[in-house]
C-alpha cells in the first residue's frame, strides 16, 4: 500500500495524534490499496478549533468574495473531473461514467452556491407603522459539520459544504473512511480556489470522530446522510447537545408500473435505476410494483435486459455495473437473496455466483431479479443496498399507493403511466418526499431541495437548494425608528400596535 490519507486541518495535511489506520479497498480486486488515518477526539477538536478561528474572518467576508471562491472552485472541479472519477471508481467500484455523473451533479450545487448574493437577499418593509421600518436578513451559524456515506464520495459532501461555506460558515467534513480520496482532493482544490485556511477541514475516521462531532460544544449544526439507524442516532445525539441537525436516512424506493405504460420504456429505466452503481444509491429503485396485467410482460422485459448487462471493474471497457463496496456488503446481499428464495420469491435472474475473469477476489454481485415478492419478506422490508430488484403484484393503483404509504420509508418513488389522471392522483396521495412521473430516479436539481419523509429524514430541513440556505443560516428581523428631535415620544406601557 503506497499511500495513507491524512486529515486536512487548517489548510494542511496532518497525520493527527492517532496511530490507528483503516484499509481503503479496491472493490474490483478485493484487496486493500491504500490506508486512511482514523481520527481521535483530539483530532476533531483541532479541526473544530481551526474552523472556529477561521469563522471570525470568513463570516465577515463579503458575499461577492465568497461567490468568487465558489466560481473558482467550480472551474477546478471541471478541470479535475476525470481525476475525481478515477478516484471514486478505484475506491467505490462504480463505473467511470457513473462517477463522472456524480461529479457533475455535485458540481451543480456549487453552481447554485455561486449565486449566494441573490440567495441571501433579505426582505424590507417601509413604514410598517408611523415612522417605523422593518427588514430581515440571514447570518451564518458558525462551525458546521458534515458526516457523509460511501456511496457518493463527492456528490453528497457537495450537497453540504458549498452552500454552508457560501453562507459564511466554516466546515468540518467527516467522509466515509471507505472512500476518502475525493474529499482529500476537494480540500486541495478549495485551497487553490482561494478559500482561506481553516474554512474547510477534513477529518477521516469512524464512530470516535462522529461522536466527538455530535458532542462538541463549538459545532453549531450537523448534516448527515446514511442509513436510518445511524441517521436516528445522529439526530438524537446532535439534538441533545442543542445543535441544528438534518439527518437523511435509508430508503425503499418503489416504481409503480401501470398497464397503460410503455413497458419497454419502463423496463429500460427500471433496470438502469435498480442496477446503476450496483444498486448502492439511496434513490435506487428496489421495489417494482406491477399493477394488474402489466406484471408478466414487465418481468420478462426486465429479465431480458438484466441478463445482457456486463459486470466488471468500474474502469473496464463496456462495463455496465461494477462491484459492491466491501466483501461484507456482497455477503449480506447474497444472503438476502437466499432469504427471499426461501420465503417463496421466484428468482428470475440470479447474480449470486457472478465471477469476473482476472478479478476473482472482487466484491461482485450480478443483477438479480425476484418476482412474486410479498411485503412480509425481508427482501422487501429491509434496505438491501445492492443490485436486487423485487417485483410485487397488485391489482389497482389504489393498492399500489396503499402499499407505498404503509412502508416506513418515504425517500423516493415513481410511477410509469401515460395517464395524467393517474400521475396527478399518485403524486398527491403518496407519502413520499421525491416523486417521479416516468422518471425513476427523481433527484431534484440543485436549485430545489433533496429530502424524504418518514424514516428517510430526521430533522426539519431538506438538503441543498433553498432549504440548505435556510438550514445553514439564522434569521434576524430589525425594526427601526429615526425620530425627529422635536417629535412626541408616544411611548406607552401597553403592548405596541401599528399606528
């Protein structure tokens, strides 16, 4: 192993005070390629202290100065797109094209943050009462932190820190220790863009680092994306210490396919949404709800497309789907498929025994399709986070909506139909935060906000977009009077009202 990732604190790489390290795997080879430092509580303290010191000047910088840094950072992301994609593919396993798409979607949030001067405009009312005006504006919170997952090494952190920093906060990022490379490069690109030292810091680590972030008195807010159990843990821990918190959890995303849908179109998009990134997306379709007579034909079409996919290393030519991130992930996914089969599901496409020539030790699971799944099976109730599509059959749209609404998750969902009436009914009645109409992965653009309902989100704010600006700032309202010298005071003990 030729490289060890250090922390990035106050504008410089630092090994910190711990001798603990973790392996960073190449999932296609199944072997450790690099190592990463695992922070102590003291390392987190150093990063927070650097961010707190930087906040005193960064928060007073003009919105124009902050915007210019974001413009420069955006250009560097363009220039280093291929390098970032290579890093992501090497540590996560996703294909290069998928990794490039992740970089682009994250960069769109930076482009949104470039308009921070417009986004932070306040409101003004003249003459709210006799000789009195009122206006409002927003100010940054202070030191804020982000805790991010392995499945999007650059996009999910970019949902957080560009908006937070553009608003005048300073940031401490704790990325997944499985995929540290992209965050390490981003820290260096920020420095090249002219961001002052200490405004953006990276501490690598595990639960030790997370717990210190949650309890640290100088951290004002925490953003998190990950599984539902950890999202709940983060929300409770951060809230207990008085922090503002947004914690995005897991998902079980359904795609309803109506009999009037274009079934070839639906099958194409369901396969892409279910197997892209080996199913390791919080917005991946995992449950296909086939309505009425659509089921048999739809299953056949998904099967035909699934068996044609090429599985291999993410950097390979013509590869459609790479490995999953760890050996434990692969074993867990394979076990879930077995549980589904034992419970009575029909294995239409079986990816459990896939091997890739030259990469026999890689963490590969092939596309898997299960039919005749019911809502009491673990392959439906649990978030598998792998390339497994399950098909549930229902008689009507109303039954499909009831099935979705009964699920504890509410992240994303989609309906395939040619009926405007069906689409309107669906979008109004499902208890889900992000909805696609003939769009299976309805991730909002950066100028909207991302977030689910129910057990997919803990906290009051969705992430990035307008809600991101609100999350990373706090409002002030100012009421002003400039009386003439000779003017009557009009002071009175009763509660003041407008005159």
